[in-house]
C-alpha cells in the first residue's frame, strides 16, 4: 500500500489537515481542546459516572496519541512485556495524521545535536533501531546521504563545528568537501564548502506508524481511533482518562499527544512550565521536469540559535523532490493552511511569557520566515543560495506540516527531548525533529520507565 503524504488514497482525501489535500477542512471536534472541553468537562464526568461499567476500559497502561512516538512507546512496552493490558487512544480516524504524516521523511544521522543530549543519544540509537525495524518488516527506506552546504564565509566556522560535532557523536566517514567536490555529489549545487553525511536516509514515517499500529494489535494491545482524551484524574491506585466517549482506567498513563502534549500534561500538572508553540513548515515541490536538479538531500548550515534546520531540498521515498520547510508561527495548533486560525490558541501562544521573549529575540528571523511564507519569490531566493538555477516557476505548492515546539516560561525554545513524570502520568512534552527518527529509542526509554513503575 502506498502511504504517506503523497499517497493517493481516496479514503484519506476527506481527512482533516493533510499536506496534499486541497480540501482540508477544519474539524470543530478536533479544534479547540481548551474552550470546548472546559465547557463539556463537568457534564462529561457526571455523564460518565452514571454509565454502566462496560463504558470503562480497564488497563495496565493507557497511551494518549497515535503519532509515531505513542505508537513506538506502545510497541516497546508490548515487546518487553507481552500480555500487558495496553490501550492507545487517538482522536483522529487513523494513526499518524499530524506531525508523523506531515514531515520531511528524513532519517537523521544525529550530526546536529549536542553530544550527550537526549537528542544525540536517542537519534543515533533510534536510527539503528529504525533501520533494523524496517529491515525486519519490509519497510522501504534509502540511505542516500546528504550534503550540508555553506554558502557564505560566516557559515564556514559553523560548518567546522558541525563536522566536529558529528565526529564526537560517533558518525563514521563524514567528509568535508571543497567547492568543486560539492558538485561531484550534487552537480547543481553552489557553495563554498560542505559536509557529506553518508548515514542520512529517506523513509515514509506514516508507513512506519501504520506498521507499528498493526504490530500493537497483533501483540494484544488495543488501538482506539476517533476518541479524544478530555480529562485525566488520578487516585492512589489508578489514573482515569475520560474521553468524549467513555473512561479508561489504568495503573499508568503516557502522554504522547504531540501538538497537545502540554494541554494533556496540564490536566495533572497545572503548573507545567512549558507551552507548545506550533510552527508551520510550508513546502514546495519541484516540477517533475526539474527534479534532475536534486539527486538526494541538500541542506544549508543551520542557524545554531534556532531549532529548525532551514529550507532544504529532500528527495522523497515515494518519488519527487520537496523544498522546505520554513518555520512560521501557526495560528492554530493543527492549522495547515495560512488561513487556519483558532483565536483561543493564538491568544495563548502570544500571551505566553516565554513566547514573547522568543519573539523579541528572533524577530528578525521570524519576519524573514513570514516574508518567505507570503512571497514565493523570497522563498525561491533562499533556495537559490543552494541551487542558483532554481526558478520560481519550477516550484509548485507542496502543503505543510506543523511542528510542536515546547517553549519554556523564560523564553527558551526547548532544544532537547523532554520527558516529565508526574504521579501516574509520564508526559512526553517535547518531541520535535528528529523524534520520528528517534521514535523507537524514545519509546524504549519511556517503556523502561513504565515497566519500572509497574514493578515498583
Ligand atoms: C514539517 C515537519 C518536518 C519534520 N521533518 C522530520 C524529519 O525529516 N525527520 C524526523 O525525524 N522528524 C521530523 N519531524 C519531526 C517529527 O515528525 C515529529 O517529531 C514526530 O512525528 C512527533 O511524533 P509524535 O507522535 O510526538 O506527534 P504526532 O505525530 O503529532 O502525534 C500526536 C498524536 O496525538 C493525537 N492527540 C492529540 N491530542 C489528543 C487527545 N486529546 N486525545 C487523543 N489523541 C490526541 C494527535 O491526533 C496525534 O495523532 C518533522 C516535523 C514537522 C512538522
């Protein structure tokens, strides 16, 4: 089955969001956890408490969120402890509908991340686990390698730092390339120097998510779709998750709700110090007749102060070449179009003290990204730094994804993965890129925590 954001499956065309659906509609059921659910909450608990017991599902562990992180966590728990009673709850009618199904599809090598950080460790471990998983289950991927290109003098020391960092992170066979050598790898690229990273690959993460979901079910776990978690309550022995349909009682819960992970965490940790700020990443696709301009993956040198990698060229495993994503503040957490606005969610982002500090610190970069979002000419100009031959007319709309980026109160865009344990709930509060690459490793880490807690 063809899967992923380029998949042409009529069943998926009516789904909310997706990158390549022109008819993406706003589903009011999904839209605003805070406003709608605050109103419904009291009534729901009252209603649920009068329902017969069949409306209450009894588990050892309940996981919120059927993205790749929640699925990988469920899979790792069931692999380590077959027979455990586990339910995963996803609010959409299919797994992988949000970040997991709307990303660049790159298997990251781990070159960028601070040595010793969770990102560095989980990326490299996750990389190995992912490739092994794909080999075991016949999931297509390609280790095609990528080029990181410095296009100005100021980027040269940053490129050197990246090279050192890659070596410190244990990446073998990285090659520093001069101007001419760059063209041997990517004939249409222009730059002063570059790093060739042989480990980087491409994959369809939605395909991985669907396989994980299938394996969870085969292992006796339950994947519930179309059910939205709206409240969580704990007592001395149990954690009870209320959905819009029933309750799920278990010994532990794991929150992998991606763009809503802070909202779910706040249900049991009201003083949570981070907020998810949604950043939309918009893509263009290269016209078929221009795909020859890109052999594999071409990236700029990233701004070390910014958590995003800069617009790049990516050959997709399903075919085609994408250019992007940029990073603009999304006016709605699951808002894939420029016109998608949720006033409550936008107001929350703007009112968060941490975001105000980020906006002040990065206003110049932010305006640049906004400008490129509205001006295709400006987007093209950014791409021309890497491939001067690219013209505006070579690019067609490629949809968008929305990143869940945690921002702390003090104004830090949280760089590392963040897993917070609070009572009977383990919250994965920051799982941005490369969390798809790292998913099986993050899942393994969380599974260890869950199993340790169940034994203790
Ligand atoms: C534009 C873009 C490009 C990226 N490129 C890459 C890349 O090339 N390589 C890489 O490794 N990573 C990449 N990433 C990052 C990667 O996609 C994410 O880190 C990863 O998918 C996070 O997975 P997740 O399961 O945490 O979140 P998600 O996939 O967003 O899943 C969270 C799930 O929780 C569900 N949910 C939320 N609230 C509730 C609720 N109340 N009740 C029930 N369910 C709920 C949602 O519906 C959703 O399905 C990219 C991300 C984006 C957006």
